[in-house]
C-alpha cells in the first residue's frame, strides 16, 4: 500500500512533465508519419511520370528503328556507285605484334 501511495505522489508531482513529454513524442511521431506518407505519394507520382516517359521514348525508338531498317534495305550497290563509292584496288592491313608476345630484354 505504501508503494502505491509513493507512486501516486510521484505521478502527481511529475504528471505534467510526463504528459507533455508523451504529447511531444506523439506529435513528433505524427509529423514523421505525415512526412513519410507525403514522400511515398510523391514517389508514386514520379514513378507514374517516369513510366509514361519510358513508354513515349520506347515508341520513338521503335519508329527510329523502323526508319533505320527501311533506309538500310534501300541501299544498293548501284546507289553506292552513284553516291561516289569506288572499288578498292589494293587492300592494305595494319600489322601489329601478336597479343601474347613477351617483350625482349632489349625492348625494355
């Protein structure tokens, strides 16, 4: 019985401090919750806009690819000659050392 009275006296003495501490903690948690919900909502809106942009860019890429393929198929040897293409008489290649060779002591 004495312990309960002691606790009640402590609660009576520190009740206002305890109440305001809990009140501030609840207020802070509510503000954090609202902030996180707002951030999640904004991210959802941004995600939707990004999906729309990706879809429109995909359509543009598809159109460009079809244009590229049609242009690629329209190129013929006669068109190349008309645009100034000439056959190469002598083919020359660039020679290099083989990739797996080890440098000699005199080369270092």
